């Protein structure tokens, strides 16, 4: 059953988006503090935390269901690259997941996730051009996600920084929980 789930193209993209909308939405509704800076902060916290958690889920897919994932991408099965990709997803995912509680993990997560996703996206495009690989896991939603998600994270982070200029000017960069 899990193998079938990991074979749904773009499922991790849809789960990430739904998870962020639901969890941030509930947090925003229950939050007693108002203001646009607080709202951006809550959305960014959930975006990084949920995205990090999904990175850890991608580790499971690439390591324990590697042949299924490879087939969905249109790549050969039983290739050790899957374990490497899984390990990268685990490390980056943990940084993001911990970012749910610590703001000082946000920028390192965005940098690491961007480097990984843009490299993966470039590899997908090269595979499309060189091998006409239009498999759903290579040219489907994940390809767009590889480029758009880091841009959205950067935009949210920049807006967050700009709405919190007072804290930055005072040298305050809190690491306490946001709840």
C-alpha cells in the first residue's frame, strides 16, 4: 500500500501545500496577536516546518521505496543515488522541521533547500532535453515545485525580515517558539 502512495506523482507537493494551508490557517485563527508581521511569521514558520517534515518523508521514499520512486522519475532501479538523495532530504528536512520551533534555522533551511531543489530541477530539465524523459516524476508537478518553492520561501523570508526591521536594528533575533 505504501508503495502505491509513493508512486502518486506530485503527492508530496500537494501534501505540503495542504499541510501548510491547514496548519497555518488554524494557527492564524487561534492566534491572539494581530498584525501583518505576525501573520507572515506564522505562515513562514508553518511553511518551513511542514516542508521540512516532508523532506524527511522524501527520505523514506527514496531509501525504502527507491525502485518505485526511480520508476516514477523514469530512472533505473537499484541505483545507489537514491540513498544519497534520501540522505540529503533527511538532513535538509530535519533543519526545516526544527525551524518550526527555531527561527535561527529558517535561513539555513532556505539556503540548503534552494541549492538542493534547484540542482534537482536542473537535472530533471537536462534529462528531459537529453533523453526526452517526460515521466510524471521528472516533468510533472515536482519539476515546477523544484523551482517555485524556493522562490516562495525566499519571498516569505524577505517579507518577514522587512516587517521586522525594528528587531533587526536592535540586534534581536529571537529563537524562542512562536506559539
